[in-house]
C-alpha cells in the first residue's frame, strides 16, 4: 500500500501524482502557533503503508522542521517506509568551500535528508562539481529529467528554434534537449562577477539568423544569466528570445524584467509560479 502526503502548498502536485499511480492522496493538518512553532498532524491512515511525502524545496528553511516532523510522525504511526518526492531540491549550489570557513551546504543538507527519509526523488538538481546525488546522499536517490518534456513543448510551439545554453556546464543538458527536439543549439560562455552579476559571451550565431532563439536554464533565481543573454541576442539581431526554465525560483522583480526582455517566459511546475506551462507529475509518477 502506498500513500502520497503533500506538504502545504504541494497539494495539486501530490494529487496529480496519486491519480496517475491510482493510489491514495492523504491529508495533513499544518499551522503555526503564535510563537511560530509548527503544528503537524497526519489526517490519513498510514499504518503499514509506504508514505511518499511531496514537497518542493524552493523555500527550504521555513519548511524543513515541518518536513522532518511529518516524516517522523509517519514512522511513529506505523508507516513501513517514508520517501521524499522533491520536484525541486534546494541547497545543491554550494558544493565546495570557496572561502575558508564556509559551510558546504549541499553535503550537510543531503546528510540531513538521508537521516529522515528512505529515498529521494527529484527533477534536474543543480549539480556542478558533483557527478551524482549518490556522492552526497547515503540513501537511494532518483533523478528524473525534464529535458524530453521541454523538448516536446518547444517542438510543438516554436518554429525554427535555436536552443541556447547559458554556460559551459549546460552543454550536456542542452544537447539532449536539442537532439530530442531536432533543433540546433549553441552554448554561451559565462563569467560570474557576483551573486547577481554575470558576463555572457555568445558564440558566432550568424549561421542561425531566421531562427527563434530559445534560452534554456535549469534554475532562474536572480535572473542575471538570462537577462544578460537576452540582451546579447537582441544586440546580435536575433530578437527577443523565448526563455524556458525548469525551476522558477524568481527573486523579486526578475520575472517582470524577463517578460520585458523576452518574447515569452515558460517554466515547469516543479515550483508553483505564473509561468508554469510544462507539467512534471507524469514523469514523477512514472
């Protein structure tokens, strides 16, 4: 028996996954006391069931203790196992110590999740110097790729696309989307100048005039990479690009700025946002 339990804000995704699996989507009660401590109650019978907790971790700090309380309560109530389905997995950026004394947060966060869950499933985690989640997690991990969904969306809606990756690290990912979409692709060179400032250098794109540029990234937070690349494309005469992202984290004002700089902004629904146009529940259920 399997029960899907949503953390607050994840009800729609959990319900969709449960429907595709033809299993029960349970319910929890959650609120904060006046002193900001969390109240968690599982309102469904989980005795003997394997529980899958659905929680996208776009804002991990306010959620983490409640997530732990939910997992531990499920075990206390007799669940046979507890797994985490995190469409977006946070804290993967800081994977080395850049300056003396820094926390390697990806490692520490992975250790914490490994302590409370039996497995983790996520979509396109932001890995740079880590080759696999198995390097930092001590529990089984499963990474699902949204590349085919993005390629299908592009192929069905955009004529003559030119896919553009924002940096060298995106080469393998962009090439997979391009192969599925049967579209040409190029990759830009990125130099990071700070948390919000980047410098983008496009390759020669003159052979692709007449194509619609499609900028693709796994995460947009500060938006510096996408905005810089969009400006470069306009300056190069290709016009405003379509911007596609897996995880729409968008800090304040970034979405509006991208709407001005691009022809369209599209994301998957790993993080709930107005730009969501590509559903991921089916690949998570599969």
